[in-house]
C-alpha cells in the first residue's frame, strides 16, 4: 500500500504545481521528494540480528528458478499486465484525456483514480476476492476487465466516463498483478523465495519499457485506437493463459495461499 500512497501524494502535488506554475515546475516536486528521501536515509539504522544460518547451494537454487517453466510463464503474464498499465495509464490515456479537454489537475486525478481504485482492490484481494472467486479466477477477472477497458478507452466520449474506465483499470491491474505476485512464491521454501522473487521482478520490469514502446510503434504505424485494441487483446490472451496453464490447485489451497499474501 505504501507505493500506492506515495504515487498518489506525488501525483496530487505535481498536478497542483503544474496547474499553478506550469508543467516544467512540476518536475521540482520529484526533485524535492528525492531530496527528502536522500536525507531520511541518514536516519536509517541497521538492526543486527543474530540468527542461525543454514548453508544452501546458491548456484543450484538459481538454476532451479531460471529453468522453472512456471516462473517464466508467470513472468510473461506479469510483463503483459505491466505493458497494459504503463502503456495506457502512464502514456496514452493522458493523451486521450487531453483531447477531451483535461487540464493539469484533471490529468493528475486521472492517475490518482487508478491508484485509489487499485489500492483498494489490492487490499481486498486476500480477504474478499480470493475467497469469493478463488486465486486463479481473480487474476482471470482482472485480465479480462483490463481487456475491456483497453478497447473502450480510445472511444470514450467524455472525461467522466474516462475516469470510470481508469478506476476499472486500476482494479483490473491490482487483481491480476497481485495474484501473479502471490503465485510466484506459492509453495516455495522460504530460503528460495528471495531468489525467485528477484528473478520474477527483473523479468516483469521489461513490461514497463515495452508497453509504451509497443503502443508508440502501433500508434505511428496505424492509429492510437489500434494500439489500445492490441493491448486489450494481449490482456485477454494473458487471461486465457492463466486459466489454461496455472495449476488449478491454487484455488483448492486457498487458506494456505491467503496466509502468504495477507
């Protein structure tokens, strides 16, 4: 939740500054925040804890994770989820909003709508969505909801409807991505989880780069609407892959999974 709150506060302050003084001054908000973070690092104190360490074969653990087909599949699905999020929310959805007359404040709240809805959905995953839908079906619902949002976004006629779609997009991303994060370490011994999560994060980060790049290429070659539709199709494909290839025992072992992600 901390990352959602930080992004929300930064977006609000940045929007106010941009609306009052111009877009160039909004970058000073990031500079100021980074400066505060830098100063606060000097107040961090490392707490030394003496624990009994067991010896593990690190090379063997790394090899196990790199050759795990399920981990590669989960990473691919996470890449698609991030491509949809960064390709739309961060880059091209604001362009749609500008065409509909959005000012700096509206643009900042467009992003905030995604963050607020996504943060609430992520918080409800363990106690509500997993229990009602099951783990895999929660991710499936998120993937297909993202598909619908992506296809509808370029054709939205006004800002209120665009804000509604952005809220749904935040919910969709939270449902999908939270489940993928949970599945990536499900039934994995504790001493292997950090290596596995590190690999998972390093791979899915490609989605942050390729999402905007792919949509930019498709927009230049065809149209903005076509790029949104392709992202929507990719989201739907990821939902199908989740249903087909992720082990269905995840739903059956919900109580154990809930303990890991709550």
